[in-house]
C-alpha cells in the first residue's frame, strides 16, 4: 500500500511580494534597470529617460513599485533564495539591464519593514526601496500611496499605488 504525501500546506499564502492584487484599474509601465532591482520595491528615475533604479538619499522622480515576475527566459531574472541573499536578495528581482515592470497605479502586495496600518502613508527606505509606514528621517514619502491592509513588521501588506502624477520624492 502506498504512503500518502501529506507534508505540504493545504493552502497557499495570501500573496507573494510584488504580486499584483487583482485586475482592477492598473497602470503597468516599464523601465530598464540601472542596477539589480528586487520585487516589490520603490523605483525612481535612473540614469536617463525610461531607466529605473532604487531610491538614494537625494530627491528623485518616483515611477512605481516593481512587480513580481513569475517566468523568465533563460533565467533572465534573479531568483529568490533565502539561504543566499547575496544573489540580489531573498525575494528575487530584475537584473541590471533587464526590463522592469512597475505598478504606477493599482494595488500590489509588499513586505513592510516596520509594519502597516490601514490608510497609513507609504514611505520608501533610501538605497533599498523597501516600503514602510515609518516617517523616520531619511525615508522618502510616496505621495498618493497608502496601505490598504494592516500588517506586522516583515509581513505582507496591500498597497494602493497612485504614481500617475509623477512626484519627486525626497527625505
């Protein structure tokens, strides 16, 4: 008699970092990565038009939040690897020179660094682009972006992105 395999979770988690929430109105734009960009990170204008990068300490034009890519041609994106985050990060992301999909208007799942409350303003950490609700000095406010769900630090939260009116973000 065969043994049943029952060591898996019955249900998948609620979402993945960088996953678009639903098919409601969404504006997905594309830029070319000036450097490796992890999924679900704030992206600003890079070295030229139609290029993107993670935020830095200085002001820059906010373009949107990077979308999770589920399939890549010839391993064209960095796979997430929790045991080796030096390959880009533990989440996965886009390589230098790759086309990056961004949500500039819509809803996307992100992992919040410091937690989130419903309706709270969204901030981006400089250099990493990670999202938070903490208005700590140095964090960039993302105008028009709000948390739609509550989450503890390190958990997934749903963010409404409204970057159609491109905004210069600054600390």
